[in-house]
């Protein structure tokens, strides 16, 4: 806990470092946006559907 307090105090007192960390955090947060999720999800679905068409996708199969 002492180290956390010390590092927090260091960052709080260093405007340049705080700005760099803030910028990096904003960039990383974009990886978790709705748009990023939709893009990754779409790629997964396309990969599954693209392997054999909609007929091979279990959820797309028509019940007997």
C-alpha cells in the first residue's frame, strides 16, 4: 500500500507523466467501446458463417 501511495504522489506531481498516462488510458479504453466490440463480434460471426455458409451455423439451422 505504501508503494501505491508513493507512485500516486509521483504521478500527481508530474504533469507530463500524468498527461501521457491519461492519453494511454483513453487509447486503451477505445478497445472496449461498443464500436470495437461490434467489429470483433462481426469478425467472429463472419469467420463462423464464412466457413460453410449459414447452414453450418448451428443457430441458423431450421428446426425439423
